[in-house]
């Protein structure tokens, strides 16, 4: 049995204001060509088909054209990710039921709204009919919507991971119900963060944090775990369990500039070890970063052909027409950002970098060190620190009292001590 695993297409993603439609068309055609070449028995997309809950119509059309082509090659399952709309998946699934041809029922959308227990088990026969693939599919479960699903686990961050383990165990039990060890190949797919995996930082990082992580040891013991959510292609766990993030097909931002993108071919059979082979994708334009002088950029210009390029140019004095000069040096690159790191304009912040009388470090120095640790480029960091120091060292202005405040202060200072008036009081 062969399966093709892809994930995290994020159709509709842009780079700043730059459309990447041509790249998406090229890489989806490449994935389809790989599927046609290897002729898998099953194709699994492990989530984040789109980049937003409300994708543009052109992106929905792009997705359906590619998924239709894949479904004609092999049954195709698309899992709902954290970027995908369950309602849109319902619509796309309904549209698939209207097809009159023989491929009807070969494209499946699996999602979770959060109001019903997520996850399902799907069965597919291999091309030759001798094997059966049993796939347990667990779509993304949002951390903010799981309390009613896991009422016995509490409300801590760790309860989310405990609840996911419970869902996985339930799916595994359903996989094993009716399992034929001489014929069946068991697979599991999920859109979630597994502890120890390395993110690309183009993900929504608040959804990929260790307190919400599922332990790799808690993944179901099956022939292969097809994972989505993390954009860096990578195996998961110690290697004893065949589990892998297929990763995104394009470099989504400059945090992924060193990553090689791929889809994964899975070769499995009852009673033998699973073979996992990444197939490199070549269609996406590379994202690159450069940090150095103009002379160094000129010497390295040949390696920046047909890339998106982000530059930080070091200089001793301000460089006029810097953007134009960089563009002339790398005419075959698409410049995304040009920043200057100039020694002459580098701000010198404060003079009291020594600890104060209590032995505490200067707060501005600590803030500057924080920006450096966060990777903020030099000139940007200098500007921010200078503004911070200016605000910190500017004395608070004394605003004049308002008339009401003056009257209140006077009344407090001279409380009324007059004798009570004679006669009875009338209340109304």
C-alpha cells in the first residue's frame, strides 16, 4: 500500500502585498505530477488547506481543481486545520456529492465544529484489492472550544493535551475494531502540535506551545502518522514510530528560508516496516536574507536570482539611494525589504549603563539587550531604544487642577462644622 502525504497549503497566503498565485499553481501542479507518477492508494492532506476562514473565490477554485485532479488518481482525504472553516468544508463536501461521474465519493473533507466529538475512521481498498487502508482522522480541535468535549479534565493548559490523548485513544480503539492484521494497514492523521517538533515560526505560535503539546509517545501505534500544523518538514519522535510533518509546499516567510519543502511517500504493508520517503518540491520561489555591505552583496549577487530577498546593509556613513543601489546589484531578485545599519547614525543610548546604587542594571540597557535577543535589526533597535530612553527620562508634566478638584480639596481641608438647624427635616 502506498500513500501520499501533503499538508499546509495555505492557499491565499501572500508575502506582504505580493501575490503568490503563480507559485501556488506551479507547486500544486508539481504535487499532482508526483501523485500521478507514484500512483498511491490514498492521498492525505493533513490540514490548513486555506490561509484564512474566508478564502477568496479564486483560492477555493484553485483548491478544488487540484483536489479533483488528485481524487481522480486516488481517494483523497482533506483534514480541517486551524485556518480552515468547518462550514466551508461542509459546502465543499456537499458539492462533491453532486458529481455524476465515477469518481464521486473519492474526495472526503473531515472537520470539527467543536460542538460534536471530532474524528472519524475511513476505510479504503488498495488498487489491487488485496489490502485495506484504515485511516483515523482527527481534525484540529481549538483550545478555546474543548471544555465541553473534555469535561473531566479541568481547565488547565495541560488538560487540552490530556483531552487530545483521550480522543486519540478512542480513535485507535475504533481502528482496531474489526482489524484484520493480515490485510489491514492502519494510519492516523491529525492537525496538532506534537511536543519536541521544530516550528518554522510562520505558524500561529500561540497555538503551537508546549503546554498544548501532545507527546510523541501518545500518538497511536500505527503504520504511519500523517501530521499537519508545523510548516517545517520533519520526522516526529525518536524514530520508532513512523510519524512525520509533511510541512508546507512553499516557504511561507523568511523564517523558512533554509527549509527544503517536500511531500511524503509512505510505503506500508501488513507485518512489515513502513518506508517513508520525502519527495522534494522545486516550484516555489526561495526566500533569502542578506546581512552585509554593498560590496559583499555585489560579490554574492549570483546566488540571489529569482528569490524574494530581504536585506540589511551595513555602512559607515549613510548611503544615498540605497534601495535603488541594492536593486541594481541584484536585478534578478524580488526585493521585499531594504534596511540600512549605519555606524554613523547608530544611537548611543544613555551614559549610565552601570548598575544603580542598589546594584540593579539600568532598565534601558536591559531593554536594549532584550531587543538584541529578539533579533531586532540594529538601526530599528537603536530607534526604539532612543525613544524609550527619551520617554523614561522626560519628567512628568504637572497638569493644573480642575475647578472640581480645587473645590474638593478645599472642602476636605475645611470640613463644615456648623450647628444643625432647628425644626424638623422634610424628605422628599
